[in-house]
């Protein structure tokens, strides 16, 4: 895998970690001493504190889905920088009405390759805009899970770590 592919894969795995509330996967995106800056009103600090915070906050919602697009990378040896556009949709109840929060923004990441492994050293998140609105679901069927019992873990286990627990 090229360095560009390895970093892109980690960016995608971040969304998976958040949507599956997978703390260990979330930690693995950063280096151990990595930091996250989601703004004063949200979170600024260590990666472990951030992953725990975001999983706890998302666990209070009814569901959520994160996507990233438009990944731009610059590479310089064992250092890199990226900008990734993101869309996060979260569902909550307000009284008797289902609402969806939608946040659109960008992840600005500084990366380094240490001992052959890429990881984020520091992330700054820019919120470009957001909204909240009432929604009417098309279906009540929910097949996804917000844990390692999500069907995707079994499917992806074929080519991943022993014991069927993909990274």
C-alpha cells in the first residue's frame, strides 16, 4: 500500500470508528501522543480523551453516519498533511419529533510515519455549516449496529486480524 493509500484508509476508518463507537479503532488512527482540536465549544486535547468523548456523545443519539470526501494530501517523506471534507448526520428526539443534525466541515490533519505506521499527530476540525431539522423516516427497519456486532465486522474479518475483529 502506498503512503497516500495508507493515510486515506485511516481517514475512512475514523468514520467507521465513530459510527461503530469503536474506541480501539478510533485510538489507532492517531499516534499515542496525538491531539484533536474540534474547537473550544466541543473538544481540545488528547486523542484518547477525544475518542472517549465523541463515542460517549454519539452514544446518546439514536443513530449517526459519517462520510468523508475530497481528500487532498501532501506528502514529504515521513510527514504529511491532509484536508478531508466531512458530513456527519445524527438523529435525536426532540419531544415527540425525530430530528436530524447535519454538520458539514473539514478535517485538517498533520500526519507522521513512525516505526512504519502512519498516524495523526494533530487534527483541527473546521465546521463550515450545520443545521437541525425535523425528519420523517422512510422505514423503521435498522440493520446497522453501533458496536462490533454490526454485520460489517463479520464481512471484513476475512482479511483482517485474528479472531474476526478487523481493525
